[in-house]
């Protein structure tokens, strides 16, 4: 065998090895992708089943105003006619029976409804912001995770900024439907611009004042502020980011709610609302 033939044979062998390695890598990648698709599908089905079971067993009531109902920090300035604030104030609160939920998961601290979306779930709280990224309501592994409130927040006495997180699932579960509010008719229906919470301590109504998509950042995740000036600056920052103008008046005495979810790997969808009405639950039951 000549040196030239030897070189050709060596190149052929290397070429075959490369092709085999490429095929093996492609097979591995295909299997890995298939596994992830199957795993995602299983998790999605488990999440849907869990949501259905919760809604079948938990009693959620709309309640009319009573002597215990309080309008929170009503605006001192004159409200413009195009601002439906007083229409929102007339809306019913929700009251949730937490007994069954607490039996299933003692981490349960509240329930959230966002008008015009699929968001209608109990939410949980633990001592960190990572556990429920991969755990469902029953504390089993699930890539869909669950809705949870920031571990720093005080559910008995809302902080200046109360924050809830959940994954933005493409099937619309968890905060998945929140991803669509900037590209749908959600904004055109003013009755959608409210969020209802129910906890063991109080039932509350919140008026949306800002919605936006932003590159990943933590600057909207502060919960308390050292001065009124810093808090007002913070509120103005959130308001100015909004993709829609909600004509909501904000001041230093307002408490706000923040919902945060992933839009993609590098961006977040964020909704902010201010507390406008509440009712303390009798006996905190």
C-alpha cells in the first residue's frame, strides 16, 4: 500500500467515524427532545387534572359589600370620567373556603383570580422562591410548578409590593394566559382590569395600572421602601413602562400587587395592580 493510499484510507476511516458520531449525536438529541415533549405532556395533563380536582372541591363565592367592606386609600384628586374606578369599586369580592386546600397543602395562603385570563388558582408560600418552580400543588415534581407568593411577603399584612410568580405555560395554565394580554383584546374590555385575591385574613380587589414585557430584571421586585420618595419613583417607573394607559392615580399610601411570569427565556411579562377594596374576614377563618 502506497503512502498516498494509506492517507486516503485514514481519511475515509475518520470520515466514517465523524458520520457515526454525528448520527449518534442526532439520535441522542432526538431521544432527548422526545423525552422532554413526553415529560411536558405528562406534566401538563397532571396539572390540568389537579386544577379540575381543586375547582370541584373548593367553594368560591362572590360576596356583596357589607359593613366590613372598606374602600382602600380612595383617590383625593378628581377622577376623570374615562377612569372606571368607581365601577370597579362596586364589583364583588370573592371568598374562598380554605379548609380543603389547607388539608391538601398546608403552604396554601390564598386564591387569585385575574379577569379575562385563565388565572383562577390557589397560591402557596414557602421559605424560598425556588421550591414551587418544579413542584405542583400536591408537592410532586412537575415542570409546570405552581403559583406562589414571594417568600419575603407578609400575607397577613400586605407589603407595599406583594409579588406572585408562576410559569408562563404555553397551554395557558398557571400564568400562561398572562402572556397574551399584550396581544389580544384583553385591554379593550375595561372589566378585565381587576384582580381578586382571597386569603384567610381578608378578601381584596385590585385595579390594574400597568402591563408590559421586559428583558429579565429584578428592579420591579422590591417589596418595601425606605422613603416615600423612593416608593413614588418606583410606582412612576412601573406606570411608565405600561404598554397601555390605564389612567390610574397612584400615591405613597397605595399598596400594589405584582404578577410576574416568563415570556421567553430572556423576557418577562409583568402586571401591576393597586389595592382599592378589602374586607377583613370574620375570625380570619
